[in-house]
């Protein structure tokens, strides 16, 4: 069989590695994924590193490019725009993820015609990732993932995993609006909101190599992720968001009005006029919130339909017929 025919049959796989000051770990990442996925091309996108990340990655065999805008979200946006492939493996450059899981993740993506395969981080008995998966990170992940599962559907267990495989359809229709670590939240909500076929594969999450330091700030990045979730709920589920806000305002307004009504029925007077006016204003705000939810829900439905049509314009990779 000729080389041309083989290139048509074999899927084009790209391994995408966003990096910032990962000189100590990047060589292991590149060589590990080169061994696990020999046919894949490995791209390392350097995000203004001050160490030798670029030189080490290039020496290990990766294609090295740069993104000057600081933040993982900016790097992901650039990678998704620049690179064409049938399957995209996105992994952090800190050597905490297991490269040997990649072939099975890619196989499931292509064979089952999925759009996203998420690498669920697990602990192995006797090999717990003490330094990699800190208690604060684990707790925050459980809370934030639980919130997204409650609103958008219970289909993902590890929303903040940095190890994923995407289809071309996903990558080329993903808005990529985040600037930092909240980009993982966007991945998950985009897939859940679009009802994309997805799967989750358990993967071993290990400690960083000596000299590699985590860039994730537990509290500040956690609040940024939470604010991203709230913003995406407002944009993708406006009826639910504004009805909750309206219900809270309605309850508050009625509580303010209750003593005024009791006094009025007892005496026939309204001595607390400011409270009565305030309660009326709060109830009117509640009604306005309900109306906003109804209107924006129609807008969100139109946006979802447009995204769905854009998604359907991207052809999926078809395995060769046997």
C-alpha cells in the first residue's frame, strides 16, 4: 500500500502541550507521548517561560511554538486555531499525567466517534500523588465539579483535569474565551451544553518531578473558576439563573412586606411607608428578573442552535471500511 493511501487511512493525531517554566518536566512529557503515540506530532507551546523550556522541548523532538499572551486559556485558543488534526491530545507539561493512557483515549474517541475523552485523575494504592494532587485542589475540584454536574448534567467526574482528547469537531467549534486555568471549565460546560458524545477514562496522576512547581493558585484560581461557572450558567442557562435570582428577590420582598401587611390588617394604617415601598420595589425586581430569564432563554436557544449547525459543518473522521 502506498504512503499516500496510508496517510488517508491513518488518523492525524496532534499532542498539544501548553508550557510555562517546565524545564524540569517537559522532556519526560515529550518522550513519553512520542513513545505512546509514535504517529502523533507533538507541539509544545511556550507561554513566556524564563527558563530553558523551549530548548529542552525542541531537543526532545517536539515542534515548539510561542504564545505571548500570558495564561493557559490564551495558549489553548492559539493551539486550537493553528493546528489541524483528526484527534487532539491536550496535556499539561508538568509530567503528572500518564502517557500510556493516551492510546486508549484516542482509540475510544475514534472508534466510538466521541467528541471528548476526559482523563479522570485517580490515586493508586501506595502511590498517592501527595505533591501533585493537594487536598485543597482535590476539595475544590469536587465542589466545582459537583456544581457543574448539578446544572449541566451528571456526565463528568473530574471537570478540572488537564488531560483530554478532543475531536476535530470539538476543537474547531469551541469558543475558547477563557484566559487562564478556567479553560478546563469551558471545555466541560461546552461539551455538556452541546450534548456531545463523551467519555471518561481513569488515569494515574503522579507527582511532579523535582524542580517543577505548580502554577495553579488554589484560592485565586478557584474563585476565577467559580466566577466562570456562574457566568456560563447565566449565558447558557439564563432561565434557571434568573428564576433563582427572582425567587430570592421575591422571598426577600415578601418578608419585608409581611410586618407591614400585619399592621395594616390590624389597624388599617401603613406606618412603615419606606418599608412598604422597598418591598414593592424588590418584588418588581423579582418580576423583572423572571422576565429577563424568559427573554434570554430564547436568545440562548438561538445561540445553541447556531453552535450546533457550526458543529455539524465539521466532518468527523471515519475509520476505514474492512
